[in-house]
C-alpha cells in the first residue's frame, strides 16, 4: 500500500531543497553567468545596438532571464543523475511511495531554485538601470510565463538526468538551450539578421517568449506572441513529461 503522493512529493522536495541550502553556491553559480552576459552586453555592446525606443537593458533582460533558467536546470539533471548513481532510486522502489514522486521532488526543487536565481538576476538588472512601469498583474503574468518555461525545461532536464551515462553528460544538454536565446530577438531585432537566420529566430520558442515578456514589462500589447509563448511552453512540457516517464521506466527496468 502506497502513501499519499502529495505527502511523498513534499518530503522528497524538502530533501532536495535541504541539499541546495547546504550548498547555496549552486544558485549563485546559476546567476553568475547570466549576470556576466548582461554586464558584457549592456556596458560593452549595448551602445552599438539599435533597439528603437527601448534602453538596451530593458530590451535584453527577458533573454537573460531565459538564459538563467537554462543554466539552472542543468543542476536538476545533475542531482537526478547523482541520485541514480547513489542507488537512492532503488531504495525508494522498496518503499511504499508513488514512483512519480521521485521525479516531482526534483522538479519542484528546480522551480524554487530557479525562482531565487531569477530574483537575483532581476535585482542586478535594476542596479544596471532596468526600469519597468508594469503593473502588479503584468509582473504576475511575467512570473507565470517564466515558471511555465522553467517547468517545461525542467522535464527536459529529467530526461537528461535519467538517460545520461556520465555526470558531464547529465548537465551538458543545457548548453544548446543557453545558446538558443542568442539566435532570437533576445539581444538584437530579428530584422537585422540575414534572411535564413531571421527565419530560424522567428520560428523557434525563445522569440515569442522574449517578445511577450518585453511587451509586458513595457506595458505594451502582447498581440499574438502570447499564444506562441503558451503553445511552445505547453507543447514542450507535455512532450517532455511523457518522454521523462518513459525514460524513468526504461532506467528502472534496466
């Protein structure tokens, strides 16, 4: 007889959070790379990039927030891989708990850790000159989009953590995700790119998400970008979730 899944998930989430509290450098490290990129672009390249009515820090912050998330989920894959290597999953299988809770504990921990990292990056952005007249409702909309994006990418991280053969491989999957915002509207307008690159930038997930967040910060209409944002985030989430379940079954069966 298994115990209630919500209770099991809460216990395992608390376990993962305690690991982070004992090693807070993981959250700091997650925030360092995006902050360094933000400083480089704002203070070195920003003056040479035409972003119309936006100051450059206001224009590029949404992309930096997505890079923060992509950096943070690498630790989810790493922690999951280390649990597998340490045999903790085998121990959980012998206990009367729902199997899905072992994954959800890591997923919820990722949401908490990435929220803290995002808050740190936004705080530094204000120091660098970021300003927004967005209302509380618009800030909540931004937070909701970022959490949905984090949830979707975290399930990708679960797949990587369950499928990797080495600890380096568990976290290396995040590198393309960190690079993706650079080929989007995150740092320069897409109309300044060569035609083939612009087509890719306008038809990949990051661009509508970045454009939606930027519009919310600037109190401008989000237009159809919000639908592209929701479609990409929900689509990635659903596909990654079921692939993660399949990867878990294969790993446990093996």
